[in-house]
C-alpha cells in the first residue's frame, strides 16, 4: 500500500508539473529614456527576463520583429544582439507627426517539451526523434509595446497595433499618477479578453523571479484597472495559456504581452 501511495504521489506531482505552462522569459522593451525630441534617434533595449527589470538573456533575433509603429504599420529596426550586456539593441527615430510614439516587438514562439528529465528545446517530433519521451510540448509567443513621449493632448497612446495578444492603455500615460488607477484593455485576436493581468515597476524586486507588484484580471469587456503605487517605469503584462496546439509538434500554445510606460 505504501508503495502504491508513493507512486501515486510521484505521478500526481509529475502530472501537475507537466500541465503547467512554460515559465518563459518575458519580452520587455526598455527605452533609454521616455521623452525624446522630434527627429531624435532613441536607443532601446529589448530584454528577456524573469526579473523586472533585469536583463537575463539574448533572444534569437531571427524570430523577432521590432521598431516604431507608424502610419498603421510596423517600421522595422535593425536588431543587434548584445551578448555582453544580455540584451538586444535597436533604435527608432522619433517622428514629427505625433507627440506620442509607440514602439513594438513581436516574437514568434519557441517550442519546448517537458520530459522525465525536465524541459528540452524543440517540439514533440524533434525531441522524440532523440529517443526521449515527451509528456507535453508547448509553444510561447511574445509581444511587447512601449509608449514614448506621452502627452496630455495626445490620443495616439491608445492605438491598437494588431498584436495577437495586446495591452491597450485607456488611461493616457501622461495622466498616470501614483495613488490612482491606470486602465487598460486586453485584446486577444482583436476581441476583448478576460485573463490574468500583472503589473510592476522597475526596481520593485530584483532578488526574485516572476514577482509583480500588482495582480488583477480583465473583465468580460477586457478592462483591467491597475493601482499605480509609485512613479517610475512600469510594465503591465497579460498572459493567455491553453490555446490549441499543432498535432505532433506542440500540445498547447501560450501568449505573453507586456506594455512599458512611464509614470511621473
């Protein structure tokens, strides 16, 4: 009986572990500054991390498109891996036609498989071809957005850029203040989504992974309200798990989307 109970416990733990979504690094845009003159070339870091906001690894640039969102489309920038500083560098030229600039990054997914020996890179077919048993395979797509030059007279901050999972600010970042709520709308495939929403600010915690200052859930209309507790550089992150997979490749798909904005 004891042996049966031990085996059951091990099976239960393994089953729960295998059902969890991949703990993927978050994709975060960190501008060198959040106000810039028109025509200025602004350096931006694209970070991949579990600690906010501390860069941890360099993503594969072949899977990423990033740059300024202008005229209803992404104007791609040249991405430069910066291995010594654990980030991807690029820059955008601040346009003259709008006081508020939106920068975006979209990353097509990485597939990982959970095996008896832990997570392995690659899909079900590829990993099983190595003679390794795959319990579950998952794909994670990532999206990021940053607001530069927020202005009280501007409405461009709320532009929908068309990311599959998108955090759209409804409160003007120029009006964001500590002690007040910041309102966003979460869109999945262009429609309101009721899902988990997390928020934190640069410097809140640098000792622990996946630690946020605030948690809420968007309602049936996709609306979420985040309590701003301090000035600084904030990130608001939405996540969606459990999307259907592709037979033989991955069983489920997850999406992550992170908005970066300044609070004065």
